[in-house]
């Protein structure tokens, strides 16, 4: 079971392939704030809604100094289909081994339709310019979450 991150923690470093197979690291964002969100599966209704919400608000977030990265256990090929099908502009990273999901506390036991299951915990971690966790939100809802983040960050 993975530990949840708290504000002030150092964000775990990662390097993962994007939808095109290009390696992307958290270190690539040094000097900028980055919203790292974790979602269960590309091409599913809730994850599509969330990814489209981030895409629709990407210019607003970027203008306030935030980059957005979505991480799921999907393979890069599926992420590429997801990006093309939904015209997504956010960076999507593949974590099929779930090592980054676990490092960020976004994989473990959760309630699903009243049952306890093990899987991806829909989560968002805001990392500051120095690589420190600014906010860590777990068990977030797909719908309305982006609007809440924008309000909470004062963007």
C-alpha cells in the first residue's frame, strides 16, 4: 500500500514515456509549477471528461505558470489513441508498471460501487518550481475537479 503525499514533501522523481514514446521526467519541469494528475484508464467516460477539462483550461493554467501532466497505467499506444480521439493537449504519460502511481500514493485500495478493490486512486498533486508538493488531493471526482483546482489555486 502506497503512502499518500503531503504538502512540503519532495515530489518523487519520475521518467516515463509519453503517448509518442518520448521519455518525460519531472525534472523537465524544474522552474515551473506542474499539476500531475493520476487517472485509471484512457478512453473511459470519467477519464475522458477529466482530460478534456484539463485541455479546455490548459491556456488558463499555462498563463498562471502551470503545466499539466496526466499519468495512467495505459501503454503509450493507447495514450496516443486517446489523445487523437479526444484532441487532447495535455501531456499523457504511461506507467504500466504502476511504480510512479505507487510513489505518489495514487494506487491502492479504494471503494468502487461499494466494494473494496485495488486500483488507481484518482488523484492530483501540484508540484512547485523546486519539486516540492504544494497540494495533494486524493479520491477526487472526474467531473468538476479541474474547476475546483482552478478556484483553489486562485487562477
